[in-house]
C-alpha cells in the first residue's frame, strides 16, 4: 500500500488550485483516444482517463473529466485516502488535476475536438 504521504501531497496540490479551474469542461467538446491507448504511464490521472476512453471510445469532455475524477477518487480511498479525510471532499477534488492532464496530453494520447450534432446525440445515448 502506498504511503499516506502521497495521498496527502495529492490532496494538498488539488486543494491549492483555483476554484475556477474546477469546471468539468465544455460539453460541446469530445475526447477520442489516439492509437490503442496501451501506453505505460507513471500518473494515476492518465490511467484513469485512459480507462474511460478505452471503455467508451469517444466521450464528451465534461463526462470524461467527471468519470476519471470519480475513478481516481475511488482509487485514492482504497489506498488510504480515508486516513486523511479525503471522503469529505468527494471526487471533485480531482477535477482540476484531471483537466490539467487532459489538456497536457491533447494531441499525444488523445484528441479533443468539437462534437457534431450526430456525435453529441450518440455520446448522450452512451451515457
């Protein structure tokens, strides 16, 4: 089990981000995996995002951010996040970091593009 210190560090980094950065993302944008997504990553955030994209293929940006933040939250709770009262913050605490990683890896691991009306309807039906 990883040390609780890593959870505390991640929590402090996330809490320190501006509240304005908590926006999930533009629902008119979609994210699509480039390649097969079989990329080793040292970041739990990237793993959470890839998990959602592998399962869904193309997904609305706001839904991706929410689902990846939820997966990361559950993972951190399992690693001992309850010891630092992570449960008080909920998955929203990870939204800014997920957004940062989504933006940073655009064009390398996935593509962010405007959704067409047909794609929007398909993504909504998949949710």
